[in-house]
C-alpha cells in the first residue's frame, strides 16, 4: 500500500511539474548582467496590464511547453510592462516613467520611456536583442507558438543578418517548417 501511495504521489508530482513549466522571466537589468557571464540573446515581452492580446499571449503561447523549453535554453526572457513604473538601465541610460499614475495601474497609463526608446507602438510587442544587448528587432502582435517559433529560431540562428530584402524573408518564411506543437 505504501508503494502504491508513493507511486501515485510521484506521478502526481511529475505531472504537476510538467504542467507548471514556465519561462524563466527576469528584468532587463538582470538579463544584461547575465549576458556578461553567459552570452545569450534576450527575448523581451513588452505588454500592458489592460491588453487582452497580451494576456492571450501569456496564457496560450508563453505556457506552451515547446516555447518554454526553447526560450529557457536559448534566451534570457524579459517581461516588461510598457506602462509600468520600473527603472531600466540600458546603454548607460536610465529610463523610467515619470508620468506613471499608481491609481491607473490596471488601466491605460503613461508610456514608459524605455518602451518609447524601443519605438514600441502596439501591444504586445516582442523585442529581440543580441548577445551584447544590442537591439535586433521588434515583432508586434499576438503570435501562436508556431508563429513565434519562426522568429525565435530566425534570431537565434542569426539568419536575419543575411536578409536584406522582404523577398529573402518571404523565402525563409515559406521554407520554415515549424516543430513546436500548437
């Protein structure tokens, strides 16, 4: 009986840990610091508290086991509230949100200086940075796991550096074979 109980507990714990897989989110400052020890690209989710597609992205895409595993292995993942009040230091510049209104924490608020610096104009936007913290590109909008996979692998492999025209990206897009499960 004890073996059966122990076995059931082990199966339950394993199942729970498999379900509870999450992306290891850090702040931008932490990601830049981590890059000094182990260079990896940075994947940043720029969201707001009131944004419906941002919540869908978090629920449906960022909890997909393939996305979680790939991001955790190949990127430092940053979750950044584009209308929040956190300070960010990037390229020796400190960014804040001087017009932040705490009473509007879950509604539209003032845009953070860092989101303006990155030229984020829509939510959600995913921003990619290279291993030295240099800006690569923003990708706007809600993406399903296989749609995000295309960009995660494009920037991880540095294939984007070879693309100078829309036609080259279109060829990459057509040839891409997604592996992530939806």
